C-alpha cells in the first residue's frame, strides 16, 4: 500500500464518530507532532509524499487508540459480569454459588487483562 494511502487509512481510523473534521485534524496533528494543515494534506491528497516519521507516528497513534478502546471494553465487560453475579447473589447465593464465583473470577481476569497482567 502506498504511504499516502496508508496515512489516509490511519487518519480515517483516528477520526471519532460524529467528530468534525477540523477538530479531528487538530487532535491528530497534536498527537503525531505535525501541523493541522499537514494532516489535512495527508487526508486530501492521494499523491502527497508522506515521511516515514509521520507514518510511524500515525501507526503509533492508531495503536494507542485501539488499546484505549480495548481496555475500555474489557472494563465494561468486567462490570457486566459483576452485575450478573450480584443479581444471582440476590436471588439465592447458595444455589447460584458456583456460577457467582465463576462470573466474579471472569471479571477479575478481564480487569487483569486490561491492566496488562498475564492471566492463566
């Protein structure tokens, strides 16, 4: 894939839903250390020459954004598991004891994964 096309792909992925382009370009420019105008050029011009350092910065910004999203989803999932365990505990903790323990263990493992700890 040509560098200009890859840069546009990364920029597209970094634009948040319903975010105005001007705001997105300013945020992305600050994240990768270039001007807003340069980000706009990389977005609009398929023939533009993109420096390797710019492409590396875009890749790093996209990876960081993906990591933040995955971490948030793991925390949300852990909260859902805890809520399910709490509902079962209200119904009857004696009957649902093993399922409650399993759900709480899964929630703990999800939180550890979000924190970067290795789980087994």
